[in-house]
C-alpha cells in the first residue's frame, strides 16, 4: 500500500491513505544502547570504535535541564573569499552532472548555468 507521510509537531504523526494513523514519539519507556560513535564534535571531529562488542540496552531517563545552560558557539562570520569558475562540465554515465573546478574546494558553491 502506498503511504503518504504527514508530519506534525511533537509527537510526529504519520497518516496513511486508508486513514490509519501512527504516532511516533519518545518517552521514558524507550531503551538505548551505545553505538560505534563515541563522540562527535564540530571542532575536534568524531571518534569511532569499531571493535565488536555485545550491546547492552539501558533505560532512558527524561531530564529537564532547562535552557539557561544553552549557549551558541561563537564563530567568525561567513564571507566570500574568492569566486572561481569551473574548468569543465562532465556528464557521468549515470547522467549526473559534475562541475570540475580543477582543485579541491570547501564551502558553499553557487552555480549559475543553463544546461
């Protein structure tokens, strides 16, 4: 059966074509276990542990810490440093279009082109 997903505010609700509804929510009845990612941080990266180990589920507790402790990270503003043009347009056998800039780049790419 084809399903149409309709997301609402907390909790999430899925409504199917036949009118059936499923609510997706979390509460203290959930259980969790630790995975391969030990920590993940925007500045220092991610640490993973791929050693096979038996996973033990543990009870999830709901805690209300409030929002006073939350603080946004301070960072430099984002600005355009350089604009470069791509060297060539490559069409892959799968039909994807690749823009070759001739070097490795990071950041946001804005492309204005007519294909």
